[in-house]
C-alpha cells in the first residue's frame, strides 16, 4: 500500500463524516458545519480564515505558488430516509455526498500538515458553502479565494453512489468540458385574483404559468441544434390555495444546462423573453430572476494526464479510470458543478470517486432520500487530495 494511502485514518474520517451528516445544513446557512470544520483545522495547528459568507480557507506550506483543494459543505433540503444510524433528522440531508468531501479534505489536511516541512509550495484548502445553489464558489472567488497565491492547479472530488465499481475507484476527467453550464431561474407571474365563477373579472396566473411551461420547451426543441445537448427543466410550480379562487400570482422555478457556454446564455435570454411575452399575451406580468449560474467545468489536459498516472501509483492500476474509458453517457456528467467557476480562473481538474456499489446495497442515486454512501471511499479520497497536491508541487 502506498505510504500516503496508508496514512489516511479511515476511522477519523468516518467520525468527521458522521458528525457532519447528522447535522446537515443547506446553502449559506452552515453554522454548525462551519464551526466544526474551523475547530478541526485549528486543532491541526492551521490558521483558517473566513472567505465570503461562510467559506473557509486554510494554507499549508509556504510560497507564492501552490495548489487549491476544494470540498463543498452544503446539503440538500431533502428529508432523509436512508437506513443509517447517523441519519439527519432536521429536514436536510447530505444526499449528494458533500459530507464525505469535507471529511476527505479534513483528513487530507492532517496528512499534509504532518509533511508540511517537505512541501515545495503552498496548499490552500477551500471549504465551500452553497454548491447546490451554484453560488458558493463565485462568492469565495469574489472575496479573496485566490488572493496572494499563484495557483498551479485546483482539484475537486465528487463521490458517486449506485455505481457498479469498487468503492474508492477514481475516475479522472478527460481534457475539456466534463460538466455542463447551469442556471437556476425563478419566474414570478402576477395576475389578478378573482372568484373562480367569474374568471373574466381577473387575470389567471395559473393559465399563464401553464402556457409558460409549454412555451419554454420549444427553446430546446426548436431553437437549439440537436448537436448541442441542453436541458430545460421546470421543477416547481406553486399557485393558489383552493379550488374556487383564481389567485393573484404563480411562481415557477427551473434549471438550465448546456455543454456550451454560448448555448447557455441563449437559454437564459430566451427564458426571460418567453416568460415576459407569454404573460403579456394573457394580460399579466412576469418577472424573471436567475437564482444561480455556473459555466461549463473545464478540465486541464496536462493535469488530467498527470493525475491519471499519479493515481495509478497511489491506488493501483485497477482502481483508476479515465472518464473516456467508461463510454456512453458516463464520459460527461449531466449534473452541473459550481467548481466550474474556479476552472475558468485557474487550471483545474475534477476527480469522481466511487462510493457505493448497488450489489452491496447502495441502490439509490445521489439526491434521493434513501441515498447512502460507502465510507470505504473516505481514505482513498483523502489520499487522492493529498497526493495530487504533493505531485503538483513537484511538477
């Protein structure tokens, strides 16, 4: 076993993960999570600093050049149904594995701190809020994430469950785009409420909302080439409280994804135009607001090649794959990632790490209320963070 992998303490990482999992928090509202991560870092002898609303930075080593390692900390507003002893009971759930990411980076920090005197540069730890809102990375970038450090490489890990591979298998992104640009939007439709028996006396926002949902679908089917994959999803429609009253307003929320940044900008522009135009046809008004936006996630070719070779050395020949080797839809993720903001600022690479084989009981995908993750992946993830940082500093 490689020395760095052997140094990763599986029990300690699992304890971090379980503490965070049981106290899942969302968005920028990470009071307990922030306090826990801060204490772990200070207990290691590090000097963390707050970055943005509730992000945390901590540096290990010295120098003007270095490496950035990122973990996201936020959960989802999902009521947990997973059959585990440390399930969250507060209506929020780490259904996307961010608790594992944070625990892995904390353990990597301990490995790196113990070797600080031998590091050939600075390693900056980035603990990020609000990834699920596509807001956290941009918030940290705007508040000094890269200040004082020339970043040679930035790395992120994302765990995958319900994957038919052994836990702790690393999937290295191929050069280029591995995750689509994304945006989440809200359409607030203002009508005029009235009695359900007298619809002519009002303006029905539910009818406007229904036409808006249908009209938005034509962007993908009639305005974007079939060679440019994209998705527009309306995932929320709220209006009214009873059967015989036409309400004043209706609210839609949805998401946009595209593997081309120009296509994504077209989608954003047309959502606004179509929502406003549809409302006007029916004598209503629509206001469109983007809730969060992230560009495509770009993977640096040099880092991809280096990581592929380095991780085979770390984990073994059979535990490392290049995304292109998987074939089909697995080459790229249809899920977006706001680490993409970092990837447009400095050379970056995304590593996927398997953490749940369906044949071993991990039968539900991420974001599902019954999703579970195999903690056997934790030491591998910690070692991947640490080893890639050290290898990059030696380049």
